[in-house]
């Protein structure tokens, strides 16, 4: 599959949040303000791309030669957790305000199913190293797209009158549902029409 | 053969773990951020209740804000003036008392099943807010205590309980003045008192005396006897409801005993357990 095909697939057709419903926790938790949503989006892009590359290397160079592919989940989690710790340290060093804005959701990327999801999907699709890396970046961009659009909507919603029982998270989930409906417009036919 | 394969699995995961662990340890040293010593000292000085009454996410967040400057030093209601003094000392600022008098909340209502009239029977969720959503509660009096104990459940230190009369009562010795019960009470019957308050008028109804008499045996009927019997006691009847000005140091005993509905009660811990 061409790189453009992979990018379109993971940003639009199989958008991790709005089509596959993975990684909803930071999506709802950090989408209150656009600034922190952008920060979270880039943190996820970094973690996803690095994780898909590292998990590819571990899978191809350690697990397959030793014939122990069944250990993929536990070793992938190990790598992802270490990577997230590293990202946390880097963000704390470079930008304490962003670190504070992301709060608890940054360590939560550790157990984010979206990151494990991209690693497992890349392995199952038998991507090579470069394709895995691109798929990771594309999936991260899909996350960024979804969370930024969501935060822009939620910032506007804060200024609107919303019935009391729906204020805050409930209306966010309803919004996410409507956005997911809109993303259903992207399907496999798009790939065929664009790339032939 | 099996042993070899098991050892492969163990060795690869263990090796991966050790490698990543060492990498992280190295990165932690390389990317170490020095934490402000004052913030750590402040976290030690603050009570650590993490109740959020200061307006920040917890004691650590408040400590970080103090170090960052531009927040008041005496926002911690739990610690009161003592903690504010320590905080000021750590920050190297002289402590000036502002409004740091310790306050405790108390239920300003003594109307229960035996003393008050009820408009309807409620059998819904055991929660004051849920009951309040139905016509402002099942009592005829719309300003009284609903008695379902939302404040009891929200209290972080279990200072609120049902007393021997089955009514809600705050134990001021345990209370940390976080104000969560005042916020959650839908009728606003939970109100602040100075910690040293000797008596309180346990009624919140601003209805006319004749109407209060109809639905509650222990409500304030605004007869002004307390004002007359203890002129120095700080009693003041406004909007058909007596309130005590605690700045007045005069004797209140006369007014309390003369109260015809006995709705002025002592804010005493020991008699209410």
C-alpha cells in the first residue's frame, strides 16, 4: 500500500478516535481548551510514531527470530510505557505549563489503547519499518485532527446555553457521536477513487 | 526444547525491561528538573487534606501557586491562621491577619418528623438535591433541612452526623471548615458561624410568624422576645427571622430561655452527640 494510502486511511477512514473509538479518555479529558489539545495531539503523534517504529524493530528483530510472537502485547506495552515516561520527562523539562495542562492524561497515554492499537495494527498489516512509522504519524495526526476540532467546538459550547444535565462531559460525548457520524462519510471508496 | 523456548521468552522480556529501565534512569538524570525547595516545604506545612477549599486542585497545587506568587497566603481554611503563619514564614513574608477567623458551618433548622408538617411523602433517591428538585422538598417549610444527609456524605472528615434527635448536626471540633457541605446543601440551611459562637437561631424560615407556627413547632416566629429579654445579646429580628450578631458580647442566656418555640440552641458538641 502506498504511503499516501496509509496516511489517508489512518487520518480519515480509520480515524482512531472517531471510527475505531480508541483513546477516548484523553480525547474527552484534554479537549476543553485548544492550547492543551494541540499539546496533547503532538505528544500523541510523537509517542505513536516512536512506538510503532520501536515495536516494529522489537517484533521483527527479537520476537519473530526467536519464534515468540505471542509475547507481542506485553513487550509492546513495556516499550510504550518507557516511551511515555521519556516524553513526560522531556515535556516537563521543555514546557512546564504544557506539562501542567496535560495533567494526569500524559501518564495515561501509557495505557492508551490507541498507541497499543497502532502497534498491533502495524504488525498485523505486515508493514515494513517505514510504513509502520508513517502509519504511526498518520494515526497521531488523526488524533490531533479529532481533538483540535473537538476542543474548538467545546470552547464555543462553553459560551452557549446548554441544558444543565448536558453541561460538560455529556454534551462532549454527544458532540463526539455526531463527529463520528460525519466521519462515516470517509470509507474505502475514497481510496479507490483517489488512488485508482 | 521447551526449556530453551521458555528461556528465550524470559530473557527477551527481561532484557527489554532492563534496557528500557537503564535508558529511563539515564534520561531522568539528563533531564532532571530542580523542584523549588520552598514548594516542598509548603507541601509539608499544608494540612494535606486535599479538600480543594482554597480553590486549587489540592495542597500540592496550592503550594505551587504560592511559590509562583500572586495568590493569598491564607486561603487554607483547614489550617487557619496557624498554617498561614507557617506559610508566610517559609515564603519570608511577615504574616498579617486578614479574615482568618475560624468559622464552622451549622444546620440552621431543628425541624424533624415529630415537629414539622410535611406536604407529601418522598420515596426517591436518598439525596437532598434530588428531593429539592421536587417542589423544593417534602416539608411545608421550604427553607428547612431536608434531612437526607447529602452534607453527611460529602464531608471529608465525617464531622456531620445525625444526632440523638435524628437531625443533622455538625461537630465543630472535627470540622475543618472546608465548606463542601455549605456548597452542596440545596436549601441553604447550612450556614457559617464563628467557631466561638455560643448559640444559634436554628431556623431559616422568613415566613410570617403565624404561618411558621402552622407548619413547625420549633421555628422562629419573629416574636422579638429574644431582642427584649437580652438587649445586649446582639439579637436582631429581620425579615421575620431572628439572627445573632456575634460581635455583641452581652449576655444571651435570658433571650434563649425566653424563646417560646425554643429555636435558639447552643452550638455545643457534647450535648448533641
